[in-house]
């Protein structure tokens, strides 16, 4: 029998009989709608949601498999909102590089 131990704003913790599983928590009411790429908004506003989702994905202590699944979810959200996938991939690379640079400085 699985037992939900806790969830926070970002993590879902599930206790199994022999292990604990940590996953990325999403509210049941979360939708995959962001500002559409073709809308007449500043690019910075359009990219803000993806910047948040990517930083969240990278900052959580979850397995590589869970992180990969979250990346696929982010790509699907971008696709549903007509974003070129290469723009989202480029944003991820920039965030990773900036994070690594900041960690090396510390």
C-alpha cells in the first residue's frame, strides 16, 4: 500500500513498503497554458514561465528519470503554446551554464 507522506510546493514524497519515492509535485489544477509564442507580448514575458519551470526542474533533488520526465513535460507545454523547441532548449542550456558558473564561483 502506498502512503503519501507529504508534499510541498515542489516535491511529492511517497512512502512504499520498501522505499521512499520523491517526485516533482504539480497541483491538480495546473494547466499547460502559457503566453502563446505568436502573441503580441515581449519575448521576456513569454519566456518567464519556461525560465521558472526549468530552474525549478534543475534545483530539485530528484532522480535523473524524474528530471527527464519533467523536461518532456516542459517541452510538451512549449509545443502546445507554439514555442520553437530550440528556443526552450537554448534557454535550458543558458540556465545550466549560469548555474554551473555560479556554483564554481562559490
